[in-house]
C-alpha cells in the first residue's frame, strides 16, 4: 500500500520550475525539458508528518521534491526507528520501489512538502530515448550510495560528538546550496528526536551531545530547529571535508 496523505495541487510548467533558477542544478536541453513536461502528471502538497511512501509499498509514482524537507527511514518491529537520510528540493523519491518492485524504506514529510509527480510506467522511456537523463538517474543513485557510505562510517566509527557535528555540517551544506529555494530560512528543521534516530543514540545522549556543540559556539538549538553558527568548526570536529559544490542533475 502506498500512503499519500496529501492534497493535489495544480501543475507548474516545467519551463517555470523554480529549481531551474538555482545554479546548483544543471540545465536541460529543449528536448529533455519537453519530455519531462509530458512525464510529469502534476504536484502533491504533503502535510508535515505525513507518509508519502511506505516501506513494503509498490509505488505507482516517482516524486521530485519541489519545496520542503523529507526523510527516509526504516522501523523495527518494536518501533525503534533509523533515519537513513534526508531529502531536499531536487531530490528524487520512489526510484527504489519503481526498480525493485516495492519500497524498502518509508518516506515522511519533515516539513510541509510539495512534490512533482511522475508516472512510473513511463520510466523506461528515459533509457530508450534519453541517454543523458538515464545517466542523471544513475548519477543520483550513485550520489545516494556515497551519502549512505558516509552515514554508515559515522554511525560505525565516529564518536557521538563527531556524528552530530558531521550530520549538522552535511545538512547545512546542502541547505546553503538551496538558499533561493528555501525562503532564506537558514535553520535546520530538526527535532532532537530526529537527530537521535539518525545518529543511533538515545535521546538523553543526543541532548548532552548537542549541548556540548552549543557550548562550543558551533550551533544554537531552538525549538525544533537548529542554527549552525560555525560549519567549518563542525567539519573539524567531525574530521570531514566539505565537498566542493558541483552542478547536479534532477528530474
């Protein structure tokens, strides 16, 4: 079952897509843009906390985030949750369910979310007709694998402070690249529960760890939000190098 606790909204012309105004994303050729315009069926507006894709579901659609934040997670039978990664504008959701038959993780809206909707049945046309777009999807999959590699390293080998510093620096770096798409909001929309479920720590341990980073002048924690004050300082704590921004694809 695919859960879509969302309301349909109108269809924004791909030629007027706000993502195209951000230099972080690559430009489409006229032919690519024409195909994507026909591939897209509309948009959905998803409430904060709603589930867009459910683990075990057979997704009939693909989604690109137009605005807002989401996160991918898996849950054990006893309710313990592991947040795998966060998705921001330009990120593709649902590809796993399209290619493997069913979703192996859940996707939930971290903030109010607007997504572009694509018909999964037409996915094969990309490989048949548009090698450049097929490469883009492969690139996005490889990027996700690289991100998960770093997350696994963090959980497996970094200390609690190093894990938290890496996570917040990584998310801030992603947010910085999207500033014209996020209404100048520079705070990360996270609760301490989200951080704990991402880092694999108890809520008490997470609270102590974040307090330590705040006392060091690296972050300011607010109600359900975190303001990064010193991203380079966080990178130093984490032992992580800020990756040089590159122009990236999206659908």
